[in-house]
C-alpha cells in the first residue's frame, strides 16, 4: 500500500510552501525568521531550522500540553499530513499484526526494492512521548530507512499512555521484538540480523528492549538504532535547561508526557531510565544519534558513553545544527533529509558487518567518540 499525498488543498499548499522555504538561500531563511542567527553552546542552528521554528510559532497552534491526548494526536496527525508529500517508493508495504503483551498489535512492514538479500530486519518503535504518534506519523521515516539502509522495517503500533501507561508500551515492544526474532525468515528477512530502533520515546523503548532481553538471557537484537533517545526520565542534564523553550520540544511538553506515561512508577526503574541500569554490559552494538539543539541531547550522549564504558561497541553522531524530531521533517527539510540519509547509510554499513561471529566496527563515517560533538 502507498499512503496518498496530502489530500486537502490546504495540506498541498502547506507542503509546497515548506519545500519552497527549505530551498531558499540560508541568508534569506535567517532574514525571513526575523531573528539573528541562533548560536547556543558553541553551535549554530541551521538557518532552515531557524525559519521552520519561526513559522511554527507564527501558526499559533495551542501548546500540546494544553490539550488532551486524543486532541494532541489529531493535531500531530494533521501536521504530519501537511508535510507528507508523495510517499517515497520502496519495494513493498503491507499492514499486518504482531504479538503484543495483551493481544495483537497493528504493524507495518516495509520491504526494500534492491536485489540481493536476505536483508536485515529493523523493528521500529515510533516516538511521541509514549502518548502520541502512530504508524502514519512515522511512515516517511520508515520509508527512508528502508530505502537508504536497505533493511526491512517493521513499524509497531504499541499501546499509548495515558490509556496504557508504563509499563504497557515496554511490554508490547518486548512481545513484538520476540515475535520478530521468531518470524524474521517468514517476513523475508535475515534471521541473523534482527535489529531494533526508534526515535525519542521509541529510542527509549528500543534501548530498554535490548537491555531487558540481554539481562534475561533471551535472544536479543544484534543492533540498536537510537535516534535522540529519551533514556533518563529521572535525571536532569544541562541540555534540558539550555533548550527548554523555543526549539520544538519544550520543558512543558516533556513534563506533560512524563505525567501521562510514568504516573506513580519509580522514574529510576531501568525500564524508564535505562541510563541508570546497574549493568549495561553485553548489549547489542548501538548507533546513538543526537541533535545539538535538543533537550534530550546530553542524556543520549551520556548513554552512549555509558555503553562504551560498559564494554559495548557504540558510535555516536551529533547533528549540531538540528533539533529534536528532525527525522520527521525529512520530507520538507533538506538538512533533515540529509541527516536521516546519513544515519541510514551508517546503519546499512554497521548491519552489513553483523553476520555470524563477525565483529562490528566501532567507527562509522561522520561519527564521533561517544559523548563528544561532531
């Protein structure tokens, strides 16, 4: 199935306008933002992103934290449809069901169109603070990963808070990963190379799934793709203060997500704050991706460093001029698209080495030492 391009005239106009603004020269983008260039913590915000943030502010949408979960999901769905554009072609796309903790879950399988194989399988968990997001909001991200990483992508619609707070999403993603590990060959993928990945809250879930399965001595994924992951619900990091407001993901939104997902649970539970787990040894190799202007930047890089100190193989890539959620803007943002393609290329290269007992190189083009900017 191919999801159609934006259907309403307004959505088509918004998509074309966003693409046109992204194509402007950087100086024109800064001028249209009506602000001087933004430099924080020794990093300069990409002019294209600066203009995007200014345009979002001028739209005057109600802050997410002032909405109920259902209306917040509708707002995000409308925003996603407005920038979706024509779907990126891949080999095949089909909807299916996978095991969840308390019944089946909706899922979507993306198959690469390139020859050869069998190709790896990436089990993908979408972001959205454990409250918003679905298969459609991350359709474009999954297509990009499928096409440019050369992997089957199994996107899983786990249950969401506040209707299903912690640990329901964790339990669903564990069940879905176990299902994928058992059914990879039936899906046409390489059963030796089943990986997990996700963005933001989905990055949390991918990291937690890897940790839980390894500690339990079960079959585990061979690789983790962690896009600006939320890995420390209990902690405070400098980037949270530096970028608390004005850079898409705000402090108020993070508190809203936390309230609905964590509830009365202990925030230091490693299934919430995997960075605080007592034992991080023996985990699958990881590619940790962060954004320079993201409140979650420092905890993601702290997790990469902790993984390395525990003896794991890990590469970290910071995109200094980007913001949280950049992968979802790849349909209209040139710099975001380039970043996601780079991530996909690194994922392809790393997964190509994960066969039998072959070691994974602890280095990828453009990657930096864990905990340091690019």
